[in-house]
């Protein structure tokens, strides 16, 4: 990634039109060369496998095959002007197109500030399949009883407040946000760099509230990753190559405002896992907790990972082979009821915390601050996450090991088509 800059200091207007100009030049140039040298065959250059385009009907990073690393940031808006918000979305759109293409982003001069070049920490690195997915929080539409930007009427009916579930222990400093950026890439530095650049562009307009980095286990294409508990995570996901299925369960449809149609609602939760307890638990009990075999990922009623889940199967004593309060039984029953979520989760490790246990052996000391970054996409949180988690938060055996301590939920708008900016149909029609 080159950061050499021999041009005069950039202007914000020039920055916002730069990518469009580059795209136009790329379209026109082959035609000119063909006219000048008709005897030379022009061979189109194949797109780089390391580049996932930012623009499209849907936002990338939702049904995109999960990259190995993520860096997530939630921001709170610091401006009361809708025009500032539009300006930020325009800047983020053009910067995102450049970042996902592996191009540097220089911050233009404005007011008393000087132009600032790209920090160059990615010089020589590939885009690493970077995707940038954006979400709007509830505070975009109304905050502290105020409709700051005149957008309250455009809040989708499906974008409801989430109830407090049993066991939730949210830390305010790790919860909520007016805006969300999720960067995913096969290189952690690329993901962090992207969020860093977008935060620089938001200076004075939005402030970072919380961030969360994560990683996945890369077992290769088509293989299910494992979480820190050692079990495969995402076996029951819907088939993302089935467009009709995605339209039915993941993408918002005609029931949503125009700006949201083709978008999806994200629920993100930072779930801390008591790994010290989990690691002292017998594998047989771990498998009862999940309802799956640890090594193969097969349901307890099968032999292979994708074997059908047989909820009616009993043992010789007449007890369900897959326990009534196992994670798989609850999740599978939810799917049978039509409650479907696309999981795109990552693990996290944020060091260690001091712990003082309230149960024998009354241990005091350090515990890992590690667990799962649950990321789930759906067409309607009322029909998916809420009914699913209402049961899981009360009955799932896994609750004795997992505590939700942060996160939020966000409306991720439709993709950004050519000539548009992020959320344009929201800001221009409200």
C-alpha cells in the first residue's frame, strides 16, 4: 500500500470526489488505448482476490465469508447538525471505497487544521479482504427524548429496543452507540487501520464510545470455526448462497423504509466466558451443555457435524439424548419456529481481570477476560433475536459459564450503490 503523496494539499471537496474520478478514469482509459493501438488485444485484468468491493446492493461483511480478524467500534455523535452527519457519511463512503481497495486515505485540510497524510502503517500490505460494515444505533433517531436530526419518522418498526434479559450484566462503557463500524480482514492491522482512519475523519463530529477486537480460527474454506470453548460455532447457520433464504430471513424487505430495504439488523454482544470453570468441567458435561460432540461437532444423536438434530430421540431410560436445556435443542427449536439468525461471531481475548468469587472455593485472583463476540444478522429482531434469546437466557445450560457484559444492536442500511453515499436514502427522504 503506497502512501507517497506528491500532490498539493488535498481539500475536502477533492477528497470526496477523488474516488469517483479514479473510477471514471479506470472506465475510460481502456477505450482510449484500444482506439490508439487497435492491433493490440486488450485483456481485462482479473479482480484481486484480496479486494472485496465496498459498493453494492448489500453491505459487504454480512453474508461475506468471515475473515480471520475483526475490529469493531461504536461511536456517539457529537454534533446536532444533520448537515454534519451527511458530510460524515459522504467522507466515510469515499474513504471506505479507498480502504477496501488498498488505497491510502489522506485527511484534507479544513478550517485551522492542516492536511494529514495516511499514517503509512500498511505500506506494502494487501487489502486482506477488508470489509467495512456500518450500522445506525437508536440514538441516530432519538436520544434523551430528542429527535436531533429529524429522522425519528424513518426509524423502522423492526428496530425496537431490546428488553433486559435474565443474566445481562451490561457495562455502560461497553454498551450502545449512535454509529457502528465493523472492520473485518485477514490481517488484524488492516482491520484496525480502517477503523482508525474512519475515526480520524469523524474528529469533532463523533467520538469513540467503545471498541472490540476479535479473532477467528481459520480452518480453511467451508470449515466451521471453533470458539474458545472448543466447540464448532455456526454449524446451524442458514445457507448464505441461497438468495431466497437470505431475502426471507436476513435482508429487510418491503416492510422496512426504503433506506433499509436490502439492509439487515445486527445484534452484537460481548459474552465473557468463565474459561477457568469451563476448563475444569468434564468433556461429557460440556457436550451435554452444547448438545453436540466436541471433536466432530455432530449432534449427540448423530455421527457427523451436519447430521440432522433429532429432538425426539431418547436413551434407554427414556430421557432425551439431547438435553432439554442444551444450547443446540433451544437453538434448533427456535429455527423450527421460524426464528433464524445469521451468526458471524468472533472470539476475543482482552487480558485478565481481578475476580472475587461468591461461591466455593471463594477464590480471589485473576481471571481471563476472554470470550465470544456474538454478531447476529436478521430481518427483524422481533422475530429472531428476541424470541430466541428470551428462551436461551432463561433455560440454556451455557448460562452458568457465559455472561453478556456489553454490545448493542444496530440497523445496517442497504448497500451503497454507485453515485450514492452511506445512508443517502435516509437523509434525503426523511
